[in-house]
């Protein structure tokens, strides 16, 4: 177990060092985590909304039963059938306790929905900040490359160098990132529409 823990710690340290050396990747990882958190929070909100509707339906059924038993209590009392009136009162009281219990559960679910929405908006705001920071870093990177080209306009990266072409060029990565972000934004928009 010690060897595994040492290896795991070594990997974590190396990953942290790598991300510090490549802050744009750290931002991408953070952005991915925030996107997943947004999706998880939207799913939780949707589940809680369903639970709230289920509890509301149960409360309505209980309320109808309480009305029915209350009428029977009055009818039995009017007919001087105390045995039936007492039993009906006990049933009505049990239904009232059950209704109060469901009402409390529903209030708890409503509070969780509210807190989940607040969390969603916080995560969404943080996600926007990270996106802006990533865009700023990308712009600074592009500016740096443009300045480098201005200093040596005849040198085109990849043209005068003997390295082989890699399909993961910075242009391709940037374009791929834009498409991935577009897909993520579409997914989030769809989830938002689904919970409204």
C-alpha cells in the first residue's frame, strides 16, 4: 500500500508542477471541472423539482382525504355515533400528522432547490471568469506570437524548421477548443431549458 501511495503522491506532484508550467492547461482543467459542476447542479435541481412535485401531489391527496374524514366526523357526531366519530377523528389526526410531515419535507426540498440554484449561479459565474481568463491568456499568447513574427518576419514556424507536422498545432487546438466549448454551451443551454 505504501508503494501505491508514494507513486500516487509522485504523480500528483508531477501533475501540479506540469500545470504550474502550463497555466493554460490548468485553466482548461478548471474549466472542465466547473462545466461538470454546472451539469451536476442542473441535474440535482431537476431531481429536486421532481421530488417537490411528487410531494405536492401527495399533499393534495392527503388534504382531500382529510376533508373526507372531517365530513364523516361531523356526520357521525350529528348522528350521535360516538364510536364512529372517535375512530374518524383518529384517522383525521393521523392524516394531519402525515400531511404536516410531507409539508415539512417539501419545505426542505424547496430550500435545497434554492441553495442548489445559488450554487449553480456561483459556479456559472466562476466558469465565466475562468473562460475570460483563458481568453485573455490565449490573446496574450497570440500577441506574443505576433510580436515574435514581427521581429523575424521571414521565419514561419514549421516552414523553415525540419520538425514534422503535428496535427495538434496551436491553431488546431484553438479551433478544437472553440468547438468543444460550443458543444458544452449547447449542452448547458439544453439543460437550462429542460429544468425551466
